[in-house]
């Protein structure tokens, strides 16, 4: 309870323009944003871009957070929108990598130091490639539902609210995504 | 292979279930069927395994990078203000 109150205080302070409060608030969520973005785009650099954009967009749109949902649920909505925007820019050929952005020399900001924490013992390179390949084949609208519901563990109700969909549509996309990925990985199950 | 009506119903319900682990949102009839039908039980297991594989495949930002990204975002915001 204390933690939630503390978070609400930070949100209120950040809404009033306190950047230090925003910093304290968001630092607990950077991993969540980065990890979610990676799961959607399957690319570390794109995930870094999304994280960068999301941090700025969260601050700018914090005023729209009304506290009716959990802060993390609201955050998923912002990251999802950034993932979709990134996809649109890619399609329009406007994607700029964070590595192409010039920063002043004193700010050695975007060092590529993402650490792979997937269990190396259990997930070998071949399997990772297979997983990447399978999920990349899945259209984004199905992928987002699968990641939010099954990987991030949000409920169907929360997923519906984040994506502005109806429950039947979420269920139908979930059906398609689960079945598709399961079939794509069928060889793996049969071999093991 | 032609699936029995109950199997089709079960596979459909599994793919749409909000609780694949405990099956709390499935009708009793289908839960009982999964207990006895190898095909449906194995289908459910492969769905669960698929989810677990993706859950285990994650990446992490180290603290140093995390700090630098945050600093950068805050500096950009300060510039905008």
C-alpha cells in the first residue's frame, strides 16, 4: 500500500513538471518498457528507440493518466502506441536509429550494452532463431495480443483496454496467435 | 485427420481461454474431456510450452545503460521546457 501511495505521489509531482519525480517514477519501469518493446519488434536497436521515445512520451502525456487503471497498464498503452508508430515510420522509410542521432560528446548515452538474460542453458541459438522467425511471421495485431496477454500476463480485459478492442476480438486474435505459434514450433515439440 | 466435435470445441476454447494454466473459465464438460483425451491434453501442453518459451526469451538493460537512457530523456525534457 505504501508503495502505491508513493507512486501516486510521484505521478502527481511529475504531472506538475517535477522531472526528478518523473525520473524516480519511471526508473522502475525502464526494464518493462525495453523488454516489452523487444518482444514486439525482436530487435535490440528498435527496442532502444522505442524506450527512448516512450520515456519522453510518458512524461508529455502523463496528464492523461487518470488513475483508473494501474500505472503499468497505462504505460503498456503508451509503449504499444510507440511500437505502432515505429512500425509506421519504418513502412514510410523514416526510421532513424538511436545510433544515428548526434549527442554532445559529454553525454555518452546510448551504449549498446543490452544483456541477454534468457536462460542460455535452456534456450540455444537455434531455438531463439526459430522463436524470432515464428513471431515475426505473425502480423503485429495478433502479436500484440499474444504478448500482452500470454507473455506479460495481463488479463483479457486489460489487453482489450490497451488495444481499444472488444473482448471477442481479443479472444479471436489470441486464438489465432496461439494456434499459429504453436504450429510454427510443432517441429520443436516433436523433436523433443 | 478429422477431429471429433468435442475436440474441436476444446481446441477452440483452449485458444481463447483467459486461464490456460488452471482452465477456470472452461466448462466442466471440456475440462473432463481434456483429462481423458490425449490429443487435447497434448495440444494444451504445447500451447503452454510455446508461452513458456517466449516468456524465457528476454533481454535486459544493464543498470549503467538504464541510467544513461534516463538521464538523456530527462535532459531532453529539460531542454524542451
